[in-house]
C-alpha cells in the first residue's frame, strides 16, 4: 500500500507520477470481464508452452549423456547417423530458420508489442541451433560437444526465467 501523499517508492526510491499513483490505487474489477478472462487464458497458454519447453530441453540435455534416450523419445529420427538412417531435411534449413526468427524477435523487441513471444522464440532458436550442431557433427565430423551442452543449458535457463516471470 502507498501512503496517501507518497511521491516515491519506499522500497526502491523510484519517483511515482500522479497518473501511475492513480492507476495503482484503482480498485481491481471483482467480476469476470472479457479482458480479465483473456489475460488469464493467455497466461495459462504461456505457462503450458514454457513447461513443455523445459521438458524438451531437459530430455535433450540428458540424451547427450544417456544414449538410450534418443531411441525412446524419438530424437533419433531428427538426425542423420548410421544407426537410425536419414534425418529430417528440415534440419538443414536450421540456420535460415534461426535467422528469420531472430529478425522477427528483433522486430518484436523494437516495437514493444507481443513481448510474451520473446522467450518462446528464443527457446525455439536455441533448439534449432542445437539440432544444426548435431547435423554439423554427422555430416562434417565437427564435434559440437561444448556448443550442444551450452545451447541446451541456455534453453533451460531461459525457460526457467520465463516460468518465473509474471504474465
């Protein structure tokens, strides 16, 4: 609660404008409104997407250590190797996909709209970059070991930060 004549935040010292102060003191609507219901649904979808993303990144990270996980989860179908046959042709376009997603993410950041899309897009780019590193290893014998670990660790960190963010 703000004191009646407060001009700055007591915790951080930030100056509070009259408009912001009036907005903070307004009473929240008690009934279910269309805007309130829409925001709740949007937040739920965001939480579900990020929870699934954390699970996918965790399974991907564990599959680098336990070789039975790709066969069980189906990750083996995404890469080319001698045991599982040809992988998806879409993975060869990972750099293009990451570049396009980066351009869209940059536009989102600059415009200030749809900010809730930034974390899922960042995660998607991280996963696509990881699969591109696997393709490099399989086609050109380049070992992406540290890059792969770092990519999935970054994906997990981004997801966990996104889950802790209030929507």
